[in-house]
């Protein structure tokens, strides 16, 4: 009879190594999609917002939007794409965070949902500019167009403020549990509160928000690549 409990060198099979390999596969199954969603959300909203700003940034944008309405619709679509990406990120993160703090897991998921709703409101305001541009010469149309642009701006600032709060809570948990290296979690703990402060300043007309996004840029770029190639720390996960 073949002894299935022994290997050819008469030692027990490496059960610990096999178990570690299985857990590692499960770990990367979560780590890689979360990292990819960080990158995809960053790119989709960044490109969409940049396109929209270039189209509606001038004082008489309604008179020129007719020739560029496809680009404006594309920019709104990219912003809407970020909705599914960010919610998916919160959903994937939930079972991992819940093991360490259910309140933080719920809070982060809730802030992701609120954020994407606000950003979607802004995208909808941009889409409404397309039919409005057909009446560009009529009285009051330019004012209404400016209100729609301002709606998108305010919705974005409020959404980023909510994101800053939720992501700060996330980084506190990541720092405490060491799911990722502490130096990376610290960069988020520095960047996201500064981001939230910048959005509040923008809402009150103090235009420093763009500069205050720079500290959080490091976390938003490095974190995805860390999760894709390294994943969460196995001993903590």
C-alpha cells in the first residue's frame, strides 16, 4: 500500500507551506482588485474632471460646447465610471477591515457611497449643459450654465471632503493593524486630512485645494502598486 502521509524522503508533507500558499492566493485575490480600483478610480475621475474643466472653464463656454459635446459626455461618463469603482473598492475592503474593526469597515463603506453619490450629482450637472447649449443665445442661459458648473464644483469638493474623512479612518486602521507598511499608512494619515482641509477652503472661496491634494498624491499612487505586487501583509491578513 502507498503511504500517502509520507513523501519520498520519509518526511511529512509541508502542510504549513501548502496552507500559506492557499492563504496567499486568497490574500492576493483581494489585494490586487483593490489596488487596481485605486488606480482606475484615480485615472477615470482625473481624466474625466480634467476634460470637463477644459471645456467649461471659459466665461462663454456655452457658445463653444456644441462642437465639443461628445467630449463633455465622455468626461461625464468617466466620472460616472468612478462611481462603480469606488463602491467596489469599499465592498472589497469590507470583509478585510471587519476582522479588525466593524465600525471602521462600515464607516469607510458609507463614506465611499456618499462620495460617489455627490460626484454623480456633479456629473449629472455637466450632462445637463449639453441640451442647455442648444439655447446659448437665450437670456439667462449663460447664468444657468454657470450654476451647473458651480454645482459640479461644489459636489466634487464635498465628495472629496467625505473621502478625506473616510480614508483617514481607513489609514488609522491600516497603521494600527499593519496590513500595509506603517510608512505608507502614515503618508495617508498626513495626506487625507490635508485634502479635507483643502476642500473646505475651496467651498469658502479660498483656492488652495489643488496644492493641498499633493501630500495625498503619494498614497494614492504608491498604495495601488503595493497592493497589486505585494498585497496585504500575510501574517496580519
